């Protein structure tokens, strides 16, 4: 049985299970019709995770942190899991 094909273009960016945001390389952007849909700069997942952590670190209420993490999961499951797995507190 053939593997299911991945969505392309905007459909890929709205699917949190396959969206990597700006971590898509230039080659991946071309392969998946993402050119022009993301900023030109490629940002690896660790840089994205650092930005996500900085946002969370500035939130002091548990409910605000929960909402931010839930929104992150809704946008980018890969980044969410890297943030949760790499979280130290």
C-alpha cells in the first residue's frame, strides 16, 4: 500500500500535524508549493522552540500559558511536541 500523500501549499500550513512553519527548507518549500506562503528566512526548529519558550516565559498566569501552548499545538504539532519534550519547567 502506498503511503498517503502530504497536503500541499496552504493546506499543509493549516494542518498542525505536518506544519513546520519556517523550519521548512527552501527545497521542501518548493516540493510542497510553499513558496511565498512563508517568510523567506528558514528558521530551524530549535530557534522556533526558543522563541516559543520566550513567549511562555513572559506569561505568568497558568491559564495564559495553557492557552498559548494550546494555540501552538493547533498551529504546529511538531513545534509543540519539541517544546513540551524539551521543556524544563
